[in-house]
C-alpha cells in the first residue's frame, strides 16, 4: 500500500484498510455459520465504494473529483438510511463518506509543492479524528476491524466476546485502547508529514512521506496488539475455558 505525495485521492482510500470491517456488537444467525457474513459490512461500506472509485477512475477514465463523488453514493445512502430509518449512525459508512468528502475538498486545493505535500496528511487527520470521536462516543470504531479476526467466525467465541463486552470493564478498556492507539497514530502521522513538508527538501519528502505512513501503520499494529489485542485474547480464552462469567 503506497501513497504518493501528489494524489490525495489515493490516500483517501488506502488508509482505510486497518480501520474497518464487521459490526462490533452482537452475533447474528449468519455470523454463527461462518466468517463471510461477519465481513458483509466491510464489503458493502468499504469494498464497494473503494472498488468503484478505482473502477471509475482507472477503468472508465473519470477524473478524481467525479470518481470520488460517484463512489460516495453508497456510503451516503447507508448513512442517511441508518439515521432516518434505524435511528442510528452507521459509523463505518459515515467515516467513508467523511473521508471521501475530505478527499474531494483536498483535490481542489492548489498551490506550491510544499502545500501539495502537506495536504495529503489531511486524510490521515480525518480518519484519526473519526476514530477518536468513536472512542469518545463509546463505540470504538477499530473494533469493527478487530473482532472478526479474534472471534474467527466462531459463534461460541463471538458469544464469549459479547459477554465480556457487556460485563468486563477491563475488556471494554482494552477495546477502547485499540482504537485510541490507531487514532493517535494517524494524527501523529499527519503532524509529522506537515512538519516534514515545510522543513525538509521537497525531493526528500516525496519518498519520506510514504516511509512515515508505513512506519506509523507498523507502530500502530505493534502497540495496539500489545496493549489491547493480546489482553483481550487472553480474557477471551479464559472466558471460553470457564464457560460462564464475566472474565473481569
């Protein structure tokens, strides 16, 4: 996953991979039968808009603005539908829509080369802020990407997860920590790239921006895994062994 310094639309889509996947709460009948249904929100809310963006831009030759606009239709409909019909905010679709709007805005920005380098970091900040807000609201967004990989489509593991999420404050703290680490990492990357854009030689920052992005992602994986995923998996295993209880 490489992000160039001159194409904010690429940053708009590529940065979403670690942030999204299946619902953080609840076990549906479909989820109990395998892993595929767990990833349905990922397919609808992420794969469809991201895939349509690349198809429209590269396959049909649309410009960046037009491709971003048309690829925002599905997440926009999903967001409005959730608010109007279900009285809930679809955080996943809402974040995709928000990031696409940021990408559309940034694509209109023109200026000197340093400004062009700095504006790419706007997408990182948008995603980071969205993740941190989800923690503040008590619905940590990164859980949606972590849960399917931890429960592995197993109904028993998913049920144990839900028991812990409902009854263990330690488990919920680890869940929030996972999203918190990712939000801070993305905002930190944004700051680093803006500072670099205006203090380092342009030729250096063209390739260093990608290095900063990759390093930030790697650091977020390591820190969030150590501080959140490992403790949560240990609590989940104890909950499975006990059969009942809260796993506090």
